[in-house]
C-alpha cells in the first residue's frame, strides 16, 4: 500500500515561470524524498517600473510517505 502527502510550496525566479517551477522542485527535493509530481496552483508576477521583475508560482507537491519495510539499495524490501 502506498500513501502520499501533499505540501504547498512557493518559488520565484527572475527568468520565468518554468524556471521558478524547476527551482522550486529542485529545492524541495533536497529535503523531501519520493516526490512523485506537482501541479501549479497559482502564478503571479511582481511588477517594478512597469516591467515584470519576478515570476512566482505556488505549487502543490506530492510525495510518497516512507514506512513499512526498509528498502535495500536495489529497491527491494529488506527482511528484518
């Protein structure tokens, strides 16, 4: 049985929405194992001097919860 959890994160970039998404997922993956997917819940821009200065995304990121049998390096369950 698999159980997933969903967290909400916000990321920003001066380059564009795609870069904000990539940076947000990369940063989340540094501390969250088992990320399975994400969906963009909101997109916003910061305007400065009449120009877009920052792109922001709010994402819902899903990941599998750990637990059950410990996994070996080959991905198979270890016997206790």
